[in-house]
């Protein structure tokens, strides 16, 4: 299991949300809303997250509701 898929611990900082929007497109969005994109697959969204996460610590989390790129 990758670090992006592990369970959140109390000291973890969520840096990215990865999920589908209401139209079924895959979205990766920074928790602060400053970066993100729309992707054709979950794998492509996670590649984006892994590249962006190389700059810091944190994990990706999937929301329970549809995700929006614009919050």
C-alpha cells in the first residue's frame, strides 16, 4: 500500500483530495485549493499528486461526496 493510500494518522496533513466530480471525471485538488486538475483516470490523478507531494509531506484522501476543482 502506498503512503497516499494508507490510513490517516493524527499527525498527518491532508495535502490533496482525489475523487470524482459530479460528471464522473477524476479530480486532484490541493487541500488549500491552489493547485489541481481534471484527469482521465485515477492513476493519472495520483501521478499528479505523487509529483506534487515530492515537495512536502502529507497524504491524499478521497472524499465521500463528489469533488469539485473549484471547491
